C-alpha cells in the first residue's frame, strides 16, 4: 500500500536512517538463527558450508556494488508503508541466511554429490549477477529498494527491460538458484522458496504501483513483455 505523507513515528525514524532497515532485518533473522543454533547445541561457524566460499565471496561483492549503486536514486514522491518494506527485507535476509547455513533438519541433499554442481552453480550465479548490473544501469535513478513512485518517474524499456518488466528480480532469483545448485543441500533450496514468497508479494505490489503511475502506457508494456522469464512468466 502506498502513502504520500509519512505520519507514523517509526516510519519517520526509518526514513531518516534508511541504512538501519537492512540492519534491523538482519538482526532479527540473526537472533532467530542464533536461538535455533543454541537449542541444537551446535556452533554457527561449523555450519558454514565449505564448498560455498566462492559463492559467498561473489554474493558479498554483488551486495557491495548494490549498496554503492543505491546512492543514485531519485527523490521519492510516495512509497509503500515502512512495515511492508521491512517485511520484504526480513524475508530476503532469511533467504540469504538459508543459502549458506545448515539449519537443523535441512542438511540433506536435494542434488547428488558431484563436483560438477559447484562450478555450474557459480556460472549460474555470475551470469545472474551480470544481468542485475546490466538492468541496474539501465534503470538508473528510477531504482528503489521499496515500492515507490519517484519524482519524474520514467518507464524504462531499454536493455533487459525491453522484454522483462522485472529483470533485477529475475537476476536475484538466478543468484539464489545458482548458490542452491552449488550447495546441493535442502537448506539452500529452502532459501530459494523463501525468496519466491518474498518476491511473489513484491511483484504484485510493484505491478499495481506502476499501473497507477503510468496507466495505459504500462498496460501496453505488460502486453509486450514478460514479468521474469521470456515465454514462461
């Protein structure tokens, strides 16, 4: 749900301290994971999946790029409620943690143990990362972490946006799927499922917002494009 004027004190606080949002989300998920690990009498470092160091390094580099690129963002005219944004960040952070941590009961394999899956997953992840960077550069100052209407908002239809309405979301799925392939374990597959829940919700909000902002122009764009994957979704 979008709102024009923030009246909620918590929203005012988070609007002034935007960098605290992912920190709060990560802290919440970290606390939950910590409680699970304490209950299981296992230490967290031992649960880091060793074959995934390459995936983790690439994920960290991608996150650093995204943080830097986020500085180039146009002023916001209206945005979704802060609680909606925070919920999305909680789900995405939970997904990221599940990719790399062996949660009790999810340490079995959904892929057979084979050395081919680690490089295959890395290639998949790297390709998705390049797609995200390509899309981000075309989106420019129209990008936002939350569902927003920007000042002088533009409907971008260049680069990957010619055929995909949400190529960055496609890329995020690709990154997580690549890591899940490299891992081959159920905890990583569960991370992808959590991401599906997060973005199924966000895409609905995003589509509704863009239809409100651009009207018939966006309806025409929807008829000529796919949401995430050409010829499929």
